[in-house]
């Protein structure tokens, strides 16, 4: 009781007057949550990336900072913070300096419409999915601009490749998302998840809690595979990491970057990785809806719908992406475009036709 | 249609397209199976050295050791054969005459090393010095932990090479192995 009194006095004395003075301050709370989430998850992801790659190559990975090396990326970040920030003499200074932020800001902004759990959504826009894809695509502008401003041929080539890759892989990605929009009949991320949580129109047995997930419908299954392949290219991960192909372009668009600016590019890349996994989990794999019980009783409550399931799904998808990254070799630039134009886009178009048939005959 | 053998690619372009898609999925899955096996089932090959050590081979050759007799003196007779055979010229032995009392009670003049220096930084651990030693007093042990930031500390005097304690089991094995080596090959 005493603690509650302390909290109440804090709210009455500090938070309430602040809210009265500047009411829009409540909007900063989700923003703060998103920023902290992105920063922490990126640190964990970098560590996880190193551990997963070590696993796959029968090594052990980082070991020494913290239990099984979990604080390794914290120390790496500190190291990057203290490094000298060099700007090439011939670079376009202003553009060079703001490019990392152009890449990073969209990567954070898109988290606004991600439904983490029931009601855990910063802004339930009725054009959520559209906002997500359009704002998410802005990040590549930062990459192109960085390649241009560095005044370095490798950087410029990396930036140009990023542009080509974006233009190419947006199409199969959008076409696979269109399938979900047709089945859900809405663009709101929250409604898409709710449709899946309450649905029962799939190949899965009708009584199961995951019967409504779009990945268990035929067009949804194909679309989820197409989406994940296109998403790998979208976030410049292997086997499609041509904008920063080490063996060809030194380090691609970030060749000239060092210190904190480089770290921000890194942050944007991993934030985008988590994001595409998050989108895939939301639109194909039922978001926060539980595959075991939707409304549990007693001990089963912890397995019910909620934020935990969302993170479980994201973790599984990211593990899959890392697995692919450390397995498949990098494709050549012409192969990359060929995969998209001759492979993914025809498949995605066929899949849209299948989805039309699915919606017409089976119902959404 | 890279992954499908040319003879199996259908002449119908639509069927060929799906063959292409299918073979991409299959080949990707094959690769993922290999790395998945590595990640989950295969043993780690890395040894986290300072915390965890490998069992050294019995024939591991590292720091030298000069055997001593019961009185604590080296049994080396300072013949200088090790110095002569050393390909790296890293051994220096000088001789002095020492009077010792034999178990029978008579006094006897013997050769003993005055200065016996091995520069481990130059040594390539070829074991020639140990093989050539006529009194079998010079051996290469498995003690490899003597790295240093200063190269001059790698120059070991006689005191640093004397090993009064008896041979441990594996060192005895090592010595036998070295003796048998000629016969085996």
C-alpha cells in the first residue's frame, strides 16, 4: 500500500501537471518504447547473428563479456562511439553526414503501426500496411545518398545496386502483401491480426487456434515464401547483400563510413531485419495470436494471445533469415535481377490469381 | 535454369519455369540441411584455449629440459654435440672441469657445462639436439607456456632448464617414443 501511495503522489505531483501543460507528451511514450525496443533488439540481434553464424560454422562465437558473450555488442557499440569520425575530403559533407539518419529514421518510424500485442500498437492507422511498405522503402534513399556523397566508386556502385534491388524486389513483395489485403479486406495491421486470430478458413483443422493464419491458406503459403525471399533482398541480407558485397565492392555504400555513422547504418540494417520479420509474423503468421489457446484458463493463460507469441514468431523468423544468410552464397547482380523478374514476379502474379479464386470460392 | 541438368529441362517454357522454381527450393533446402546439421548436431571444433585445453600429443616438442642426477647437478658432459648439430644455432655450451666424488669414494675430474644457454625464440623444436645427446640428458618437454612480450626473456640459462623432478608418465613415454623413432621409420 505504501508503494502505491508513493506512485500516486508521483503521478499527482509530476506527471499530471506535465500532462496538463503539454498534452501531446503522451505521444512520446510509445515513441520512447519503440526507440528503446529498437536499440535493445538490435544489440541482441548483432550478438545473435554472431552466435548463429558460429553455430553453423561449428565455432563458439563471442564468449567473454557476460554469460555466453551477451554483452559483446554493448562493448562493440561503445568502441564504435569512441572511434574517430572521418569524412573524406572530396565528400559532399552535408549529405554524407545526414545519410545514415535518412536510412535510420524510416526504419524506426515503421514500428509505429506494428501490433506487438492486443492493443499494443502505437497508432492503428487504417492504411497501416500501406504506410509500412511506403515508409519502409524510404530507407534505401539513405543508402543511395550515402553511396553518392562518399565520392567513391565502390560506394556509388553499392548505392546504385541498392536502388536496382529496391525497385526490383518491391514488386514481388507488394504483390505478396496484396494477397493478404485481399483475404483480410483491410489495411489496418491490428485488424489483419484480429481477422487471423478469429478466422477458421484455412487448410489447418478448423478448431485449432491457428486455423485463421494466412500462411495456412494456399495463396497465403506461397505469398509468405515469396515475401520472405523478397524481404531478404529488401533488407540487403545475404544471399542478396549486393549493395555491400565485400568481395566485389570493399564494403559497398558504407565503405567511407566509420565510427557512429557506420553504427547507425548497422542499426538501420538490423532494425529493418527485425521489421520485415515482424511484418511477416503479423500478416502471415497471426501476429500476437497464440497457436495453442486463444483465451487460456489458469496456468494456460501464459500461453494465450499476447506479446510473447509475437516475439517468439519474430525470433523464429529472424533465426531462419540468419540460417539462410550463413548458408547460401551471394548471387551475382544479374542473377539477383533474374531471380526477381523471371522467378518471383511471375510467381507472385500467378499467386494473386490464385488468391482471387480463393477469395471468390472459399471466402475471405 | 542452372540447377536442373540440361537433359531434364522441359522444352515447354511454362513447365521449365516451374522446374526452375522447384529446383531452387530443393537446392536451397539441401544447403540449409547441411548448415542446420552443423548448428544443432555437430560438435564445436573451437577450443576456448585459456579456459579449456586440448590434450597434447605425446610427441609434442616444446621447451627443453636438462636432466639432473641425485645431487642436483646436470648430467650433461658439455660435449657440445647439441650446439654443433643445431640448425638454428640457438644452443651455446661452454665446458669446465669439475671434481666430483664417485659413489666408490674416489675423486674424479669430469666435464660439466659452464654456460648452457638456449635461445627458445630461435629454436624450431626439431629435436635433433635431444637425439644427438650421448648421455640422454637433453629432452624436449610438452611445456609450451613460456611466451613473452620481450624476446630477451626467451633466452634461457641452465638454471631455467634444469628439471630435478622425475619424469612424469607422459614424458617417459615421450622419451621412449623418441628413442624408438629410428627403429619405426
